[in-house]
C-alpha cells in the first residue's frame, strides 16, 4: 500500500495533475487495491477535511495581508526598520530582514511577506547599486520567516491535521524565527564586508521617534494578534477577523492609502488562494484516511526502527526527507500529506508534536527557496527580473544558514518549546 501511495501520487503529480486531484486519484487507487472502492467514504472524508473551524483563520489572515500591502502598511514597517538599522553599511539589507520579521507577525505567508517587503526595498537597493541577485536572495530568504513567526497559515494546517494546539505552535515559532533572522543578518554582514555599499546617516532620536509614531499602527498589529490569542481572549480564527478589521481601519482612515474600489480585487485574490488551499485539504484528508487504514505510519515506523533507534539520527533522517520533499512540493500539500504519516512516528519516539510541527514548518519553508517549485524563488525572479540560475546561486549561502538554524532548533528542543511551555493551553 505504501508503494501504491507513493507511486500513484508522484506519477500523477509528474504528469501535471493538480495536487488536490492527485491526492484524490491516489485515494481511489488505494481503495481499488483494497478491493473496496467507496465514493461515499471519499466524499465524506473530503468534506470532513474542510469542515473545520480553525481553517477559517486562513482566509482572514490572507485578506489582512492583502489589505496591509495595498494600504501601505508594509511601507511604514520598512521606514521604521530603516530608521533603526539603515545607517549600518549595507543597511538596506538589514532593513529587509527586520521588516520581514515584523510583517511575518501579520501575514502568515512567505509569498505575501516577500512581495510586501521586496516591492518596497528592491528598487531602493538597485538604486543604491547593491548586487541585485544577492539583494533579492536576502529578501526572499527573509520572506520565508513569514510562516514561522506567528501567525502562520502552515501551522494552522498542521495543527488541524495533527490535532495539536495551534496557539502552542504559534508560540513555538517565535524563537526559531528570530534565530533565522539573526542568522541571515550575520550572513549579510559577511557579504557586505568586502563591498562598498552605501549607508545612510544615523537617524536622530527625533527621526526614530517620528518613524515609530508613523509606523505604530502597523507594528502594533502583531502584538494585538498574538496577545489576543495567548491571553485566551480570541481564538486564531477570531484573531484573523480582528486583523482584517484593524488592517482595513488603519489603511483606510489612518494612512488613507486604501481605495474602496480595491476591496473586491483584494477579496477575489483571497478567495482564490483560500479555495486552492481548501480543495487540497479535502483531497489530503481523503488520502490520509486511506493512509491510516492501511497502517502506513506503523510500517514506516518499523522501517525507521530497523535503521536506527537513536532519536538524533531519526530526526536527521526526517529532516533530510522533508528538505527533499520541500524541493518538489509546496508547503501546504506537503504538510497535509506527511503530517498524518510522520506525527504517529515521532509520538512513538516520545517527541512532542508541537516541537515537530515547528521543525516541519521551518524545513518546508526552506523548500520555498529551491527549484523547481519554490514559490518564493519565483516571486524573487518576478521582482528582480533575474534568471533562475543566477538567483538560485545567490540563494545558496542563505539556504545553508537556514539549514544550520534548522539543525540548531532540532537538536536544542528548548529553543522551540521554551515559550509554549509557559502557556497551559
């Protein structure tokens, strides 16, 4: 059954069948192999997968991110970050990382994060004669922090599939996201050391205060979202609604950059993105039902135990698997397909599924930078007009940094679990 699952899924994907229909087709193949094809079970599993209250958070965070980008909040965040670190040599690069970390606290999406920050910063970096491939590579790598620092759309998917606390997953991503941001800034420091990149004058306290005042409404939103979730005042879904209302109010009435005529366009974009996610969720749930009934997790667990019973080696093998999967599959489908298989295995080894969810998210975020299906890579190509080979080459040092950060949080679980351990729910 494992062979049928893998062969069926990858054969359908390779011939160009959309991932949602590939999953449904694989479920039918597995049913056929069992001699019990039931369209009723298939339909019930599909509907059960998307009939989930926590999944409502996804369209709301998508809408909030679109409104922020359209309403100029991303520009205010970049301006604020530039007042803090713009005076350092190559400072616009550091601005990109800091701004991405702040914007990550709103969008929950790597593509939205990269687009919002990159559209503001890359023209400035070009104007100041920064190397375009390296600059774009940094912005793309920083954009991948988007799904790690809460809120996070992939973590919502994982929480639903693995039946673990989305709040704890969100909290578990804070320290790893900061670590990756620091790692990228260290990498940028060594890049700029041998280059004559310009820097701006150090901002005065008055200028910093002015930039903070202007950006206050934008940078306070992540605090509102996370504070509401952690305090128990709001669920992640309710926090998503708050984010939409707040982003609309600030964009329309404070910064006054949002035109009402743009609202239908924003909603249509969010509906399209959400529809794709939901269809994939339904297909993945149907496949997951067959995976469970075929006892594939137990078979894989036995196979891994036959290789090693050392937890350190096990996590290394799983990390390698996820990094390879991330190269050929987008985050959402990868989580929906692999979480039902891997979570029972890591539970059997006594690992916390919250810890593993953060590791899995970081792993698959790195895949967003790699060809052939790296969505963030293609966003970078579109914004910079660089070719894939040039940008991929420039990305390699930053991918190496993110892999090093991944190994750090893998083998020091306290970096992930410290904050979640302080929350009881």
